[in-house]
C-alpha cells in the first residue's frame, strides 16, 4: 500500500517553475544554448565584502541559532528601515530575522489564523507569487484571490474586503508585473484593516530594485498597528542562497513569531546573520545592482517593443511584463530558440495573455537574446 501523503500536498499542482526547469534540462540535453529568463533567481555576484563577512563569521563550532536573532542584525535592519523609509522600529520588539522571506510568508497563516473560526480568509491579488495561497492551504485557512488588472494599475479592488478576512497579502513592487503601489494605497488598506479587523501582510522583496523613484513601504503608514512587512536580502543584495530576511511587525505579532519559529527551526545561521549585517549597512552594492538591471532593461526593451509586444507596468523589480497575443504559443516559439520565459498564466488566471522576462541572465546573454529576438 502506498504511504499516505497529506491531501493538501497531494492535491497541489506542481510548482510551475519545476515545469520550466524540466524544459530547460531537455533543451540543454539537446545541445541548445539556453538563456534563462524564467526563474527570478539573480545570477548577480554577491558583493565580495558580504562574502568575506560570511567567511569571517564562520566559527569553529556553530551552535543552534536563536529565533530572536543576533541583536546586531536586528539593529542593522532597524537602522536600514529608518534610513530608507523614515520609520523607527524597536529592534527588540518589532523585528525578527527570517530564513529568507519565503518560509515566513508561508507560515504567517499558521501563526495568526484559527482554522475553525469564520474569520479565516487569506486574500491576495493574482497573478501572484504562489506562496500566499500555499501557506493559507496548509494552515487550513481559505485562500481568496482578487484579480489584478491592467486597467487598475495591477492593484486590487479594496472594496471587496469584508469581516471574514484575516490576512490581506500585498506585494509591491509586484512580482510578476513590476507594478508599484503608492503610500496612499497602503493608507487605505491600513484603514480597512482597522475597520474589518484583518492584518496587512506586505511582501516587500523588491522594494530596492527600482528605476525612477524608490517605492513606498507599508511601514510608512501613519498607523502601522496592523501592518506586517516581509523584507529580504535575496534580490536587493543578490543573496538568494544565503536565506536572510526579516519581519517588521507590531510587538504582539513578533512575540507570536518568536514563539512559533523555534519549533520550525528557521533562524538563519549566525554566520549568515553576520554577513547580513554588512549587507544591510551598505547601499553602494545595491546601487550597482540596480545599475546592472537597468542596463539589461535598456538592451531588451527596445527589441521587445519593436516586436509590438507591449511592456506594461514593469516600473520596478527584475521583471518585464509583456502583453502578448497568443502568449503560450510565443513562450513555445521562444523556447525553440533557447529563450526561456515564464508564461503569465503560471501566476494565476489574470496572468493570461502576458509573459514575464526575469532579467537574471548576464548582460552579455541579454545582448545575445536581443539579437535572437530581433530576428524572430
Ligand atoms: C514576491 C516574492 N516574495 C518573496 C520571495 C521570497 O524570496 P526569499 O525567500 O528568497 O526572500 C520571492 C522570491 O522569488 C518573491 O518573488
């Protein structure tokens, strides 16, 4: 008899990017040079100063890291929030380090929601990063989507939120569309959170990858008593493999996280935390990272526009979001030429008719891809 698997897992569709990875492997095996714009994993080098801090932080024996994290990391994160967003956070009570941000995003519903109550809707806009839904499902909560449409600037219709809502996820700058939200949007959402008694969970993985204006944070609202922000070094500092981020939230949420997290064991290793202090303390490497993404955009955008593929939103993040007729057929045609992109439908039904380029290949590869695209 087969071993039983939890139904939530067994019923889950394959993580869409696993399918992309399979396509990539098939092409490589067939000898095709693949330029991979599929997955949002930066190929940028991590700054040598950060790598050195990791090496210097490696002790003879590394004990279990504590869930609360090193005080110097929480202080560095608080200083960064003050410098970047002008908000003062208490590093003792309003911050906790996380293992990247994905695990913390995934587990928020488990930490906050009573699955037996009527108040268990977890709302998020789609197209979306898939983890808000999966976290809700594993917590026995009820995932509920709001379509993010081009005519609304890829912002959700906040009029649809009611009293059965426990968590509202927002993610600006947005993956996959690259849309940004203004502070007024967060203010409106925070006011509704008070009225309907829900929390605003703001996934801010991409706030540092901008091109014109630094985007706002939900932390900047006048009353942040219901606001939980997820930050990460993954994209800002090209540190996906290090797994380092933090949650900034009201003290009662941080205490709940400190109670929950030791059970799961998701505190980053202390040598990673020491490298993270260096990363949060420095902006030069982030400016260089932004410049690299800008150069890649500059190479690709004119070629894509010349093909009549309309680049929409895409104001920030490492993504270009293109409105393309017969998007799935275009994805297949690109694949034949070794250019791997993500179909918008990977991110939800409202992603239909779009494709996403993640600007992760090198500038040289982007230049080669632009030549292929030009003759396609
Ligand atoms: C929207 C969004 N949020 C969060 C994450 C999680 O990143 P990490 O766990 O590396 O911090 C990602 C990663 O791709 C993302 O796209």
